[in-house]
RNA sequence: GCGCCGAUGGUCUAGCGGCUAUGACUGGGGCCUUCCAAGCCCUAAACCCGGGUUCGAAUCCCGGUUGGCGCACCA
C-alpha cells in the first residue's frame, strides 16, 4: 500500500474525502469533501485570504461560475480550449483526429478541422477499430456548456478558470482602487473542465477549486516595494536552464533576479509569497520547488512563468500553483472583443511639454460643403503631412472617392501642448492556485505512521497513525475527553467543552472507549491538543493538555484554558509554557 | 478515448458453479477501567449495475459504471 492509498483510505474512513454520487455508482472527476475535509479545506482557503486579501490588499470578488460566450471568445477558451475529435460512422467510436493523421502529416496538431478532414479523405484513413468510414472532424471543447434561460436562450459556459471574472471587472476594479497601480483582485471558487479522462483522485477533477489573484502592474515598473521581505529567502529553483542540467538550485530570490533567472522583482516577490503560503499550510520545504516553464511550453504572450510543484509519493512532482507574467494580453483581448478601452490613466510625476503637429479643420465650413462625408474628411486631414496640407488644393481620398478641400478651411500648426499623463494597459501578474491539489498534498505530507511503545512498557511496539497537520489548519482543534465514562467526570468535561466553544475553537467531545483509543482517533485526524478531565480535576480544577506530536502532557488550570489553547493554535505559544509538565 | 488488471459490511479481506457469504479492524449499547488502539457480553453492517448461460451465479460470459496502471490528453 503506497502513501496515496493510505491517505485516501483514511480520508474516506474519517470523513475527509468521498467519491461523489457513490450511492448511484459514482462519476469520475468529482469528489465530496466530508465534514473534516471541508473544514480543512476552508482553513487552507482562510490562510490564503489572510495572505492575499488581508496582507497584500488584493480584495476578493465573487463573479458567477456561469459565463456568457463573449467572455470565453475573448479569453480564447471557445476557440482554443478544445481537442479535434472524429467519430466513426459505423461503430460510433470517437478518435482524436490529429492523432489519426500524425503518421501522415508531421504538423497534425496545427491543422484546422477542415484540413484534418482533407488529409483523412485524401489518404483514405479509416476507423482503427472497424475500418468504417470516418465522419467530419469537430472540436470537443473542454468547457461544460449550458443554456442561459429557456428555449433558444443564449449559450453559456461553466467557467474553466476564475481569472476572467477579474479581467471583465477591470474598469470597476480600477475605479475602486482609485486608478492607482499596482492593484489586484482575488477570487476563490469553483471552476469546471470537462476532462476527457480524469484520474489521480483529487489531483485532476472536473469541478475544482481555484484561488487566483490578478495583479495589475505598471508595465514600465516591475519592481516590488516590499521585495526586501523575501530578498534573502532561499527557494528551490528549477529554471529552464537548470532543467537541462537536471539539478535544482537553492538560491535567494534577490540572486535569482540579479542573475536574470526570474524575469523581475514583482514575479520573484510572488514566488516568495507562494513559498511562504505553502509552507504555512504544511507543505514540507524539501518537497517544494519552483519550476520555470521552458520557452516552448510557455504561452506566447507570457514573459515568464513559474509553477510551484510539490513532490508526492505516487504522482511525483505535481503542479499546484502557476505564477505568470501574462503581460497585457488578457486586457487587450477583452478590449478588442468588447470594443472598450481597458487602460488606466497614469499621471506623470511632472507634466511633459510636447511639441506636436496639429491639424484643425474648420468644421463650420467643412460641414455645409461636404455634408455627411465631413467627419471622414476631417479624420483624413488630421493624418496628413505638412507638405500635403500646404498645397492650394488638398486632395483627400474618402471611401475610394477623391475630393478636393480648399486650403483656407484647414488650419495647421506646430503646437506645444502640456501632457500630464498617458493611458497605459497594465501588465498582469497571475498567481493561480489549485486548492484541491494543495489540500491533498497537505494531508500526504502530514500523514505519518510511526512505531510507539505499547501499554505497560512491554517490549511490544505498535503502529500509530498521526497526521501532523499544522495547528492552524487542523479541522478539529481540541478534543475534550473525560478519563472515564463516569458522571462526575462527564459534567466538568462538558463545561470545559462549552468554554472552548465560546472561544470559537472547533472542539470534539468524546467519551466512547478507553482513553488510549480516543487519543489515537484524534491523532489520526490531526487534532493538535487533547484535554483530559481526571480525578485531580475535581480536587484542584486543573486538566491535562496532551500534545499530538510528542504525546507529552502538561497540567493547567481550567480557568483560562480556552485562551491558552487559542494562543497555542494561532499565536504559536509553546506547548511547554502551557502548564506543569507531567 | 484505447489497452491491461480489479470491484464482497464503514475499512481491509476469504471465496474459484451448491451460500444460510469468512474473518479482522472499526462503529453502537453495556460491564469493567485513574492516561495512550487492554478484556468480556450484546449489536449493526456487504456480493457495483444490467443482461445472458445454468436446475442453481459472489463465482462463468457480454455490456455498462467505477478504481488502478500504461498510452494518449491536460497544467
């Protein structure tokens, strides 16, 4: 049994992850998060919010998961997010059309559907299964389609990423941030991809959770004001060049920027932030690296792109975060499709005096003379040079028609104008997180089976499954356990439970089975602390606190126990300082 | 999507044409119990779905669903 199997088996048994629709046989690519799973996931998301929204100041928005066609035409998903399929007319089997002809044409994956059909017909390619005739090639789009409204309502798609919501809201966001770069927005939510064959459990899902930030920055200034925070941070960098060597470099982010390995400071800062976040939720530092996209795998519009990869037992290095400088590609694409300028006005620190050639047609005369064509003529005149305008009769061509404009109704001059700023299209830095993959990695890295001494100091050792989750992400934070199932212990235990609940901690009360069994149950789900109420409690109002990782105990007064636990879980207070060691 | 292999209580598993379906762990109730899966009693809980072959199918055959692996795909 490998670690994946062990983790998934436990996750299923204890209520972290379940196959969706199991009652009806299940469907690949969908998972339910059980009571503990959804709590753990929510805690990871909460730390992400704390990191990106609270600390970085990139406010969260919430756009619909259903999008209209225009959005995905602009994003390129309607046209590009698909594979060409081709069905056999005889047996109905579907094939990748480009694969059917890749022995015939070298560049099969670059051909259009029509070109593929042509190659298939000219070479008499038949169905590989039954030798039947093949139908026409069509695009199988990886987006889930849906209908908005009844009848012939408009075509909608389930979003394949949350990013587009932030791009579409760009002008509103710019206004919200009072037109000052850099600014950013974030979104945590579900995205959908109709994968042809999802595998690998929660690593590849048809419905998954993304956390994305779109940070809009000045294309001329990619420094980061807070770069010093991560300048000396050492990260595992697997650059394009390092991949050729096959060796991961451990390097400070400042050095990586200096050497030009990471394109610029802003991107390096984002790598530092991702490195910080992943370790905070419990990813082991040695099993984390940043891999640079090779030149040929990077999208053509991107300047630089790094994936955070986590090493897992079964799947090897899994990509969990993509961090890219997408330049102005997305804003330009939406500007083109929406016919709306998506730019921001940036004021210069000092206004510039610019000398420029200005043409001023006299519209009061141009109008009556040329009627409806006047506007087009004026535009044409503005584009002309001094030489042309100095002629007595200025020739203008509008809609293929040559017209003569009298010299006296056009004024032009060299003018010096004050320009105090310009419209710029920001560049986008996009950290894009796959939360489900991080969730699984967190569990796998925390999962441990260790041998511990058995009862009564016998030679026998026994296995203990313990999830060493970070205290901050553990779903159950405190277990309250009366040592024995007796009324006189149960009552004070219930009182302790109430006190801890009031502090907002998730507490689980458990009096079923022996104390050892209850400790093990809580170890398995990663509960960091267990409070045990025993007979000394009745004497002096103290309880024991047991530490999950060391199995050590300290004794502390009930008074203030909830505050103490809160500090240990969230503020990093030492376990040893919590009470008298036992 | 293709090929190969699998699917039995919550979990892991026995079964190889005669089933009233093994066992362990877990869960629930109780007895006992003063700190790390102890013991005893009671109890709940399963043949993935649909066809076929057969007197008889968990078992053999076909199809589907689903899981794993390889190919392909994907970031």
